């Protein structure tokens, strides 16, 4: 049982402090590309093809696409305590993994993380190598952690806070997103930068209208010209399907649409490049 509040203590070596201080200049690869992380641990049936599409698109955008796993989270000293709290809450493992990704990012040196269903559009490459907000934990879809940046110590600090605020989460599924919403509402107290969705993140398959064999797919280039990424989450995929804007032909059910998100993402991103010219930020 979680108490109303508790104190968490963790230790950082001098070397880690130095590394963290340097992390306002984000991690770069050996060939000087900025690194975009995601977290993926296969539970249930997994979404391997969507992960491959994610790697392809971030590589096209000029990043090294790096996949973190549960093993990375386990390197963080807070992992055993976090696991003891979230594992009983989420027996199937999926929502527990959403908590562990925060520790994986902290243990891996911080920087940028995007969900593996979030794809780059007009990403400002100057911020790819130099973290915005001077390394403060920054979320680009309000409290939905689909695209987040920060130094290692800020990833670690907020990971602790997500557990600390758990007793205050009122939703039935006490996910990291619902905990992060509490932190969003007290952003001054928790020293996080919460960015509005509209200017930073587009959602779903943004075509102008429903299409069929008689009506070709037409990307909404005006909408796609705004924001640094597009989030093809379960909810947004469902909404696109209902509007007749899911780009894989002959898909009629939510279950099949989710299963084929990787294929759909490739089609949509190719349509966007072909019709809109791709990123308007160089």
C-alpha cells in the first residue's frame, strides 16, 4: 500500500554529475548525429514492425535511432523500489514499462526520447544537439510523454516524482501519463517545461478528407507544416480509422489498424514527403 507521501533518496557519483552537466548538449553518435531514444520491451504481442518504421523515419530525419529496453532501466539504482510499487499495479506489464522508460533514459545519460509511434516532421535540428530549456525536463504534448527531453538528473528526478504522486492519481489505470498530469498541473513546483500540443505535436493520419479507390490520399500540408512530430497513438489511429483516413486499404477494424500501424506510418510519412516536401526546418 502506498502511503500519502514518502521520501526517496538516490545517489549520483561525481562522474555522473559531470556527465549530467554536459547533457544540455544532447548525446550525439560517433558520426555526429543527434540521438533519439525510444523505449521498447515486447509485452503482449508487441509491435516490432512499428518500431522498425520508427527507426527508419528518425534515421531519415538525421538522427541515430536508439532503442532502450528493460535492461537499461535496471541499471538505475531506483529500479528495485519502482518495480516493487508498479509491478503489483500492472500485472500484464505494459503500463509498468511506461514507468521504467523514465529510468532507462536517466540511466542512459538523458537527452531526447520519443514514443515508438511518434515520428519526426519539422524537428529543429539545433535543439536536437542542444537540449531546450537548458536541459529542464520538457514535454512537447502537454502531459502525454510522446516526445520529451531533459538532462539525466531531470529524467531521474521526475521518475521519482511519478511514484511519489501515485497516491493522488484518481483514474482507474494509474499510468505514468496520469501521474505526469499531476506534475503538469504543478509545473512550477516540479520545475518542468510543458509545451502545448498544437504548436509542437500533430496527432493521427492528417489527410484532408476520407479517401477511397475513387478519391486519392491527400495530406493536409498546412496542418503538417506546424509541429516537430506526429503522434500515431492508439487513440489517434482509431479516430483516423473512423474518419476514413487510415492509409492501409481494406482495414475496417480497430484491432487490425493497430496491428498494421507500422505499414500505415510508412505510407503516411511517404505521402507527406511526396506531397508536402517533407520537413520545412533545415
